[in-house]
C-alpha cells in the first residue's frame, strides 16, 4: 500500500508540474465550417462522451453482478478507481502518446499535460469538436481498456497490483498501441481498418485479460478433479443493468467515432450497431439453448456485448444484412469461447476474454469479409500486430508485478472474500448470505 | 423450444435474404432546410432514440422489482429478448407495415427489409432526420408495446409462448394498428389525435396485457377464499430505478415525437410531460394515502408512470394547467384501477393494465377535453377502434398459443419459480430467501 | 397526514388557479442569433436538463445504498416525492421568486404560475434557449437542494415533517437565496462568483442538512458510551450506481450552466469537472487509505462527489491544473470532515454535510485562489451571507415543525425501521435480513 501511494503521489506531482506549463497548444486554425455546424458536432461528441462514461458504470455493475457477493466491494472499488486513474493518466501522458502529431509511425510523444490556454478553449481544433472534447472523448475510451481486464482477473487479484497494472496499461500501452492506427501510425498507412475499436480497444483489453487470467490461475473450487464447477453470479438484475448500460454507452462509442454529427453516417452506424447487438442476443440465445437445453440469461446478456464488440470495427462500412450476420456469428462465438476456455481451464469469471478478445478479433476480420474495400489479410495483420504487442506488454507487466509484489491474494483471503480481507467492508450489510458465497 | 428455435431461424433466414436485396429505397429528395438544422434535428432524434432505448431497462427493472425473486431471471431474460426480437422484426417487416406510404388506410406493406443504399445514408429523408434515424426511433417504440404485456403476465407465463406472442405482436399487430394513425391511415383522416402514443403504444400494449392476464388467470395464492392476498415485490430500489429510468426515457418518447428539435415545441412538450408526471405522483400518493392510510411507494411510483402515459396523447396541445390536471387525475385513476382489477380478480403483478390501458384511455380522451381543437367523440372513436382490434388480435394469438402449446406453466413450476424451472439459474445466488418467495 | 394532505391540496389548488391565468409572459424579443444556433443551444440545454434529472435517481440510490435496509422504502419514497413536489412548487412560485426580473436585490416576485401563451412557446427567450427550457432546467436544480438534506436526516425523521420542510425549502428558501446571485441580486453586484452552485445549490442544501442532523440528534446506537459505532450501508452496488449517476448528471449540472452550447466553454467546463471528480476519488482514497489503512469504498465514492461539488463554483474560470488541485483537496477534506463530524457526534448517515457543505464552501473559496479575476474575500462574503440566511431559515423551519408536529420518529419506530412503521412495506420482501438491520 505504501508503495502504491508513493507511485500515485509521484504521478500526481508530476502532473501538477507539467499541468502548470502545458506542453501542447491547440492549433489556431480557422474552422472551415459554420459555427452552427461546429457547435452541433461538438455537442454530439460531448453526448457521445457521456455515453462512453456511463459504460464504466455498466462494466462495474455487470462485473459485480456476475461474481460472488463477497468480492463486490472490491470490484466496485476497482471500477471507480480505474475511471479516475484513467482520466488523470490520460491527461498526464496518454493523450499525447496516442496522438503525437507527426511521428515515425511506431512511437511518438507530444509532451506531458494538456493545454489550458485560450486558444485551446475557443479556437476550432478541427471541424468536429474542440481540443477539450477530443481529449475527454478519448480519455473515456482509454479507461475502458483497463476495465475489460478487471472482469477476467476478478475475485483473486491483489488490489494494489491491479491498480498499478491498470495505471501503466492505460497510461502507456493503450495509447502507444492506439497511435499505430488512430494516431496515423504504420498500421493506418498499411490500410488496416478499425472504425471504433474492436481491436484498438476491445482486443487490447482482451489480450491483457487473457494473460491475467492465465498468470493468476483459476479461482479456488472452479476446476476440481477434472470437473468444471460453475460459480454463479450473485445478482442478475445488476448484471442486466450492466448490459443495458453498455449497449446504451455503445451508441456513443460507435456513434461518436464518426467524429462529427453527420446525420447519415451517425444514424447508419447506430442502426448497424443496434441490429448487431440484437442479433448477438439471438445468436447466443439459440446457441446456448441448443447446447445447454435451457435459455441462459448470462449467455443472452453476453450475446448483446458480443454483437456490439463484433460490429465495432466495421459499423460504418458493412451493410445492414452484414451487421446482422456479424452479430449472429458473434453471439455464437461468445458461447463457444466461454465453453472452450472453461475446457482448457482458463477461468474468466465474467466472460470478458470471450466477449472482448474473441469477438474483437472476429469483428476486425469481418470488416475484410463484409466490406468490399478491405481485405481479410490486412485486417489479420492488424490483429496480429496488436496481439503480439499486447501479449508482450501484459506478460511483462503482470510478470514484473508477480515477481516484485505478487498478484494473487492468499488462499485465506480468497475464501474470506476480498471485501473483508482487502477492504474490511461488506457489500450487503445485514443480509444473510450462505458462507460458501 | 425446438419449435421456437425453428420459428426464429426461419425469421432470421428470411431477413437475411431480403436484407441483401432491400425493398425500400429512401427517396432522393433535396432537403428544404439548411444542413445545420437538419443535423441538429437528426442529433436530437438520435438522443430521443437513446432515451426510448433506456426505457427497456426501466421496464426490466420495474417489472423484476415488483415481482418475486424466484421469477427474476425469467423477467430479465424476457426483456433482453424482447428488445432484440423487436428490433429485428421491425427491420424485417414492422417498419414497412407501419409506414407503407400510400395505402388504403387500413392495411399496407412496403416490402421486407430496410434500405442499405447510399441514398438511404446520405440524402435527406425529411426535414427532421435520416431514414435510418426514423427506423431506429420507431423500432425502439415498437418494442415497448410488447414489454408492457410482459409485466401483466409475469410469474406464470411459459417463456416460449410469450416470446412467440411478443414476436407476432411487435412484428404484425402493433405496426398495422400504428399505420391507421401515424402511417396516415383512416383514423388520421378522421381527425383522431394521439401525439406520442397514449393509445397507439400504451393502450395497444395494455389491451394485450388485459387479455393475457385474464386468459392466464391469477397467480397461485393471490385470491384465496374471496380474500386478496398481496404478493409483495422483492426489490423496491430496483423498481424505483425502473420508474426514474422510464421518466427519463419519456423525455425522448414525447420529446422525440415532435420529430424535430424545434426549440419551442420540444421544450413545451417536456414541461407538460414533467409536470404531468409530478402531478401523477402527487395524485396517486394522496389517493392511496387517503384509502390505505399509509404512504405507499408502489403507488407513488405507478403514479409517475400514470401521469406520463396520461400526458402522452396531448403533450403538445394542452395547457400547463391542463397537464397538471391530467397528471393528477391519472394518478387518481391508477390507484382506483389497481384496486378495482384486484376486486374482479384480474391479477396484474406490476399494475401494467392500470398504468398503460386505464391511463392510456384517459390521456387520449383528455385531449378532447383540454385541447380546443379536438373532441372527445373523435378521441373515443380512436380508443374504440384500437380496443376492438387489439382485443381481437390478442385473444386470437393467446388463444392459438394456449390451444397449441399452452401458455401457463405447471403448478410445480410456478411454486418453484420460473428461474429454476425454466432457466435453471437463480437471480441472487448465495442469498438466503424465504421459501415462500 | 391529514395536515399534510391539506397543505398539499391547497398548494395544488392555488396552482390550478394561477396556472389558468399565467402571470408571466415571455418577452417577445427577436433572437439575435440564427435559428440553427438557437436550436442547438436549446437542444443542449434540454440534454443538460435530463442529466440533472437523473441526479435525483443518483441521490435516491446513493442514499438508500449507504443506509440500512429497514429504511429503504422510506428513502425511495422521499426521493420520488421531492422531485415531484419540487417541480410543482417551482412552477407555482419558485421560478418567479428566483428570477423576478428587476428587483431590489434582496427579494422579488414575478407572480404565481408559469406562462402558457404562444409567445412563451415560439419566441426566443434569450440566445440560449426557450422560456420552457429555462424553467425546466432551473426546476431540476431546485429540487436538488432538498434532496441533499434528505441524506443527512435519513433513518430517523418523520416523513410528513420532512415533506413539509422540503416543500418550503424548495419553494421559498432556495429561490430567494438564489435570486441574490443568479437573479441579479446584491451578491451578483458585489462580484461574488458561483458558476453552477457550489454555494447556491450545494451549500444551501448543506446548511439545512447540518441543522437537520443537529436538531434530530444521532441515530440510536451510533454513539454509545463515547464510542463511535459505524452503521454500515446495506447495498454498496446501489451506492456506486448513485455516484456514477451523479457524476453523469454533473455533466449537465456544470455543462448546462454555460447556458448555451458554446463549444469551447462547455467542453472546457466538462474537462475541469471530470478531472476534479477523478482527483477527488484519488484524494479521498489516499487520505482514507492512509488514515484507516484500508481502501474504503464509501470514501472513494464520496471523493468523487467532493471533487464535483468543489469544482462547481469555478469550473469555467480555473485552469486544468487548478481543477486537479481543487479535486484533490476536496477529496482530502471530505474524509477529514466525515471523521470530524463523527467526533463531535453529528450523525450524517451518508456524508451529505461533508460533501455538499464542506466541499461547497471549499469550492467557492477556491475560485478566489485559482481564478485571477476573483478574490477570496468576495467569495467568503457570499459564503457567509448564504450561511447566515440558510442557517436561520432551516433553524426556523425545523424548529417550527419540531414544536408543532415533531420531527423525529419514536424509538419503537426507529428500531422497527421506517419502512414498516411509516409505510407498512418492506424493501426486500423475502430476503432474510439480520434483525439488527
């Protein structure tokens, strides 16, 4: 804890210093569009920002709903911490790592802090929105990547290890990886396409989730004598609230990625997004109903997310029927992936790897299939480049943390639950809960 | 289950085919307004769409909060399924049934699927929004009608029977009925007025809710030896979240029904909407406080919804004081209706019939009272036409389902709860819950 | 109860009368801006209104989550009642007390009711939005002030006493106090600055919360033989939902206070708002982690709110680094204040006094520190004027209520819980809950 506090204080202090002497100045170019259009574009981007913000509540509720009540405080704490750390680190360095301006295509940095001068406030950053809107929208995205990891490592990771990991992953790994495509880097120049982040956000989070789940090992009691013992989530209404909020948030995630309020583009993207989500539910529902002979709520919920992750890479370039097929296949894949990971004993309490990595890869490749302007080969190149970098980065970070301070709580703490052992606080004070939970 | 899967697959397959050869092309007319105004109108309609979307979470939480914990997974499953089925069927046929263009005023169909061509994306569909926005906003509305039914038949209906009913009601009944007014059909030509759907949405759902509740019969233990035994909802915070989200969603439901961002019209509608909701709370609170001698939370919550349903038909044409009176009366009516239905042993677990049908009829007639341009007679004509059609349609659908596959679960399943019997899953794993619940 | 009903009916009746003959007419001035800009400004202000509305759900869930399950129905009831009473009383008199037009700077009143004439609907009220939008945005703010009090007096106040207090505080005290600055009154002329209400909303609610908590005394069992016995909240996911929704709502609270959709101003305000919230979390987390040696979720959550309240007075006039420092200090102060109030035995179940009063004062003074155009002295003058007035008003109101009908429930009722004793209804029917809760 001491170490963590130190690390944070150093970060905060660094921020203070550079914040006072902002390194980046918004360019004072005149907007080539009317003030009216600029204002509506900016307003739309802010609304999209709010929607992406609320995804963090969606992740918090989904993740806590699908896990046990004895680890709920811990999960909620992680989620309020991640959005806060994410916003501050993105202001400190992430934004300028991800959008460095002219650079070599692999790594660039425009300096610490964000601008506070009058130019940054009043002048037009681009045709769509102000410099501040740009920062805030991107910052909300950035924090998402770490939140994805949170679900896969839930119920057994040490809190401070996770917070250090999240800080570095959001502050350094995500923006550097992001610069390769959205910052105009080498993958952008190679024609790789990822509209709103099936790969840049979801698989970047998903790869780290995979490594985290493997390095931590499964929760106690999950795989016993070769049998898979399901550990049920403790609050399905909470999980359902999470999925609806994430779906809502995706209107901003994908709709905002148009980067303007362009009526045709935004509304088209939202139709493909919605139909893919709906098809994802149907796909997962039918698949799990067929396999398990029961209509499974968790699978239906994850089906919606699967469809949403799947459509994210190509929401603007596929056809209506393409979006439905992408969603259906994503719904099928998420169920197969959840079952498959369990078979090879990779324990992912909320299905984050299946939703964000499996369907993130599918969605990225699907652009090559359903959009005539892109090829599967180029898309696969992007998937592979991000996979290698994220696997290396996540393995290094988790490995160092494991070596230095450990990443898994003790058996006693895991049995007791992280709420009591890490926080000394119960999530449902007064309720009678079976001790095994 | 097999039958259901088949039915769905056929639907999905049909969609795939027609989706690939879209039948409807957006007209390539030039917008007569500035690109700026078109963009802000479209942005507003999208925001309204998001708000109507979140109503589905509102319904899911309200309905599960007001019922027993042993049926919670079932209710959540129905709600995530309905929005998904609703969106897909509306894309397949609903949209083109409801807005068929020129037709005989009673039934018209513009073909399967929705357009995906460049014209649909870029050209101006009308002065308010694009073709895609139009579809998405209307699709969110459509799914609402089936969700209303869900509450009244909760805790005892067979899942697959309900899903088939919902699919047909959203895909066929709702859009055909809708075409009579909003599609320019015979009731529109007769001067019937329903701004945002007190009748077209709420009573259409409400009539089916009534038929469903009657044909299923009351839940076991609700009416014993002539006495009414209240069955309490299991989670009042969840129900309260539901009502606040529905109120929020109504800003889009009514505000979006202006069909543009017109500042005066939208803001006026939102003021009448809000004051009616507030007055509904006060009306229901005072009525139930007077009758039951206790301030009843469920009644106060339903009062808000009553006021909202009541103002929906005339939000744009009544005065401020008119909106307050409409809300107060709606709040009074919902309490009386809930008590009255219980007296004649129609068991509606969440009060859906009282909120959506009773107050939907009241709100529609109130337009004739509080708006000088409309008459109670014309409004009553509309109420009656929709009543006859919906009663016939709902009776036919539920009757066929009852005859063919049954609509009510067995006594054992009802006692056990639908979560375990239909889904094999508990909503609150680990919590100790009294067995009678 | 009878008295309450009478009081409300009188209010409603009064409203009916004046509503029918609206006293205020919106001025028919021609807008000096384009219809496009006016429309986007108005749309933005409506979105901000929705966001402030959803803060009421945030308060409801935060407050019920941080208290015991036996008082949950009572808290939810208060919250749905307050927003309803708040909207109606603000329409009846609040709006015209707060914005009286030309007045003596201390007290003015523009008459009962709000306008319903065509001018009010169609003409431009000002460059930012219509008369209706103005009313609705301000009405949502007004109701907030009473909700703040609700948390501090929870679990022991008589329902009808609280409702009468809230009605008078929202309908009279808040708008008169508000007129001094936002209505163009004497503090506005003295140069006092409060952008979005650190003082005008949060400390106005906070002072009443302080007086309420003192006059009621602590909950039974909180302070026993000189020891502080923590009474844990019963539902931490609910509390977390509350904080995220409040953060979301603050985008409208602060962003809407720009009073137009001006791209630079709104986006700048949202960046300072978000960074202050994030810094508040970090500040509270480090402070409580340092003092209590455990990462405390309640403190982290209150840290977000502390940062948000802190930045509210100066969100538009401080620098980026200033906003981070304001948030960090607010996060530190909220923890110290919670601990300090407990030491002097002022029992505030949810920390409302610490969040809204302590950080409201801090945020107001911070404008004098971090904005070169304002002085600490002028800011302190405003803090003192509001403090004296609100302390006097709250003491008078609570004193009269205590004298006339009592403000605290009986010991038996408090032990039993307000849900059963006041409402005859449980929040979690069926769940087994320890009797001490």
